[in-house]
């Protein structure tokens, strides 16, 4: 791999999906429908990925077997990270265009010892608790969306 190659440049050069048919040398382990690998451009050197073998672009397209197999490998990945001395892991699944998802193939990120979310440069939490009014408004929006979805199905 070339030094200082940007991840976005690599994605432009790679095959249509970098997660389809990975080389055996990149697979830590696998099961029937998914595999465990490293993250080429992760947030942490030991970041792992669990990737369904079938090209799936949205989590809603996963079969029950793919979900179970992916969960099995996530658990194994967390065991491996603990074996490497990590004390925590953030499991991250990005879905949708507004999340920064860079590869259109479902994949689970296992990011060790890294806090993700709204915090300052010192790692101090910067989130606020919702007010009772915000909670009520959120619940109305969620219930309305659920009712609309139920009517469509």
C-alpha cells in the first residue's frame, strides 16, 4: 500500500466493493455468512470489522442467519480485543446517507477504547438531557411514524 494514500482515493481505485470477496490473508476468521477482518482506515489501529459475505447495502436486507452469524463474530471480535488488552469497545453500524458511511455494504465496526459521540477534545461529555417538552415531542413524532409505518404494512 502506498504511503499516505487517502481512504477516499483507495475506494476510487478498488474494485466496486472492497468488502466483496476479500483475500484470504485479510480474513481473521469467518463463519457461513460473515467474516471478521481489520479496518484499513479505522479510528483505532486494532479496529475490527464484521462483514456479511453477501453484498448487502442495508441492514434491513440481512437474513436472520446473517444477523446471527454477524453477532457471533462481533462477540468473538470483542473477545479478541480484550485479549489484546483493550478495556472497552464501541460497536458502530452506519446506515443511511447522512452517517458518513463510506462503503455501501453493511459492516459492523468494533472500535476499541474510543469514545464516539458529542464530546470535547478532552473526552468530556457534552450532551444535554432532553427536557420534558422535548421528550413529549419526540414521543409524538415516533408514535406518528410508527402508526404511519403500520398502516403501510
